[in-house]
């Protein structure tokens, strides 16, 4: 990511779309801010100010460009790269913590006072948590206005606004248009054609994008009853603050977007669902930077060329991720999938059936209370899994996307039955840390051997230093070097289920 004024100015002069979403360009002579690839004439350097976020541009009095729509870009990969307080705060704000818990809730999760968090974010990003959350609401509102036919009032409350008036004022201030005018300007490919009762959105991403690899990963691990995954789509149920929800993600043409279809119990859950889906599919990654760095390593050149835009799968729910990881310890992917499917069949809450899904994955309370009756295997392993679920349920173990990486790892390692592989695997998928290596992972070591890389743990750790800070993506390439069998297409699965 370019950080100096000169580097950023060269990026906007070249209209380089690689940096869309990583910073915005505010132009004093026009009072607007743009994405780096805006096709408008490049402004004079004297008139330009670069901001890390659109919220900072809003706070400085600028409005969004109507031509390039800077809000319709992927998010910045910077917040996963950074494990500091600012990066953690941005991940939590994206997940809707400020909307649900206020600035106090955000500060508590970060271990600071509200005043300290506001001062820190304002000093570093030019906007405090309330302004950053407001910008998040504006982005969600724009996405819903141009991507759905929801009534404007529903859009306002879905995006998290407290009133229609607040919604109207914010949209006019940020975009220079009324909500109705903004909807009228939508491009044809942004309008969804969702089934009755569903909301359909197009999620922007940076290409290239290895969607086939992500779908294959999810298909190999899908839990019967709660997930349906195949080579071209992924669908599942999920419990959100407002109740059970369902979503499906599929490929979209053009390839710079993914299609999300969702059914939520409460419209205000939609922004959090979108944020979690983006994390699950790693849509805010910077694949060109990653591929350039890894492709320059001779042993990885062919693998990167064969799989451009590889992604590291995230997670929908951090608590669920820990249990899935613990069940998967020291057994095959197929065996873990069978165990999780049995657990879901016995303990998962039943929900309205929808395209192959009819239940939620079990809650931590259900696993803590009844998991020992369903799980199979060594007694110590079962106690560890139910103990972790109990700790998550009663709050004695906290786990979330905004955790400090070292603190999270230490807390997990202190739990019975959790070793370095599990702690690091969870960190990779929950926090989105791009620089996690799993030297004890059997599949990763097999992939390393296939690529001609040292496959013993010590050798792999030493060799991998040259790929920092992208060792999570190195791990993804190692996994990809081991063939995965995937089910048939989702359309075929639908036919069988029907």
C-alpha cells in the first residue's frame, strides 16, 4: 500500500484500481473525494489531500464523487495487516460493534477508555469511532439503495440509522444526492434479482480472485444440515443478534464481485452479515501485492502463476471456529466433517428449511451441556471441547475478530487440549492475520514437499521467513498443493434435495 504523498499521487495519476479502497483523494477545489482510479482529470498536487478512510474525508467537509462512487470499493487490507489497536478497532467497527454496543463497548473490547479510543483513532485516521461507524452506515445504505428494491425506510433502518431524517441528512451530506436520487443513478449490474423474501447484493473485491479454491475448501468441510457447499457456491444458516439468518454466495460476472443472497430475521443484522461474509471470503485482501511477493520466491513461482489471487478463508463466528478447529485436531477433514454434522444433527436448533439447510450449528451452551453425549473419541479430548464451549458460553474465554493476537494466542494455549496448531489456526481465520504459518499442519507439510520446500517443521519455519508478512497465504498455497475432492455443483444438489 503506498503511504507517501508522491506514491499516492502517482497512483491516482495512473488511475490505478489496485488501490481502490486503500485510501481516498480529497480535492479542495471541488470539495469532493474520489477513489484512486477515478476517471476524472487528475487534480493538481496543491489541491490534493489523501485520507486513510472516507470517514476522515467526511469529517473534513468533503462529499463522495458521484462519478467514481468511492464507497463502492472493497475495504482496506490494512486492517488485517495491522494487529495494533487501530487495526483491531477497524475490524470491530466493520462488524457493527459500535452500532450494537456503542463507543463504550468498542473501548472495553480494546482495553481502553472511550476517550482514549476516540483520541487514538482521530489522531491516526482523522475520524473517531462514531464518525467511522457513520461512514459504515453510509456505505451500507448506498449498497442497499443501488443493489436492492427495499423501500427507502427499510434501507434506513437496515443500515443502522436511528431515524429517516438522520438517514436522509447523512446520504445527502456524504453523496450530494437524496436517497431517491442515489437509487435512480444505480448501474444496471448493481440491481439484484433476488427471490421473494430475499435480499441480493453484489460485493466488490480486488482481483484476481481464486473463488474456485475457496468453494473447494468449504465444500470439503461443509456441515450437513447447516451448510451446503460445492464447486461454485456456498450457503449456510447463521445465528445473528436478531435471530437465525441464511445466506448464499455465488460467483458473479464480472469477476470483481461476488453475489450474496440473504434472508435475515431482522434487517438491522444485514451490515454485520455482509462484514462477516467479506471476512469469510477474504474479499478485502490485496492479491496483487501478495502474488507479487510470493511469486518472486523461486519455489513458489509456478504455484502462484497457477493460482493467482489465492485467499485465506476467514470465519462467520469466532466461537464456532474454535470448536471446529478443536474437533478437527489430529483427525482427517472427512472425519471432522462427520463429527460436526452429527453434533449439529443432535444439538443444532431447527430452523425453517431452505435449500438443503434446516438447522443452526449448535450454540456453545448446547455443546457444553450435551456435547459429551454426542462426541466420540478420547475422554480427555471431549472434555477439552466441552470445556472450551463452556468457557466461551460463560465469558471466561473471550474470542473475537478484534482480539490482540498475542493475548488471544496465550488465552487459547492456557485452555486444556489446545496446542499451538489450534491457537494459530484460529488466529489466522478469526483475526485475518496474514502472517501465520502452521508448521505442524500435516496437509501444509505435504504441500511443501510437493512444491520442493523443506517439509520438516523447523526447516519450513526457517524457509518461510522470506515470505513474511504473507505466511498465511503461503500456507494457503501449501494446502492448495494437496488435491481436494469437492462435491458436485450446488444446482445439482438443489435438484436432488427437491
